């Protein structure tokens, strides 16, 4: 929500930012970072190599540094980006 300051400028009043996800299925094999919402409302993060994108489940599969694979639901992604390097 935005309001106007007395000098005519805009000011931010809070609220959630719009989701930004720049990761696509074409980024398989690259290092990525996601912040996403879980079904119970909590927020989680996943950082690692993008192993695959499951079209049927609309889910990213991310292999973390410890070797585990995390499923990240595309509809729950708040922020997603490819990490250089």
C-alpha cells in the first residue's frame, strides 16, 4: 500500500512484496536460491543445484549441499533466482 507524503512523494505503508521468480526449467544444472511458502503457511528456503522441473507437479527439485533433494512448489515461490558461479 502506498500513500502520499505531504511533499507529494510516495511512501510505503507495509504489506507483502509481489513474488519474483526468475528461475525457469531452462536453468536445470545451475545454482539457484528459492524462498517459498509451505502449505501450513510457514516460509522456507532452498539453495543448491536445480536438478529438474517436474511439469506435472509444477515443482522445482533442488539438490542441497548435503545431497538431499528438496521439492519446491512453483506456486509457493516468493523469490527465486539463479546464483552466479
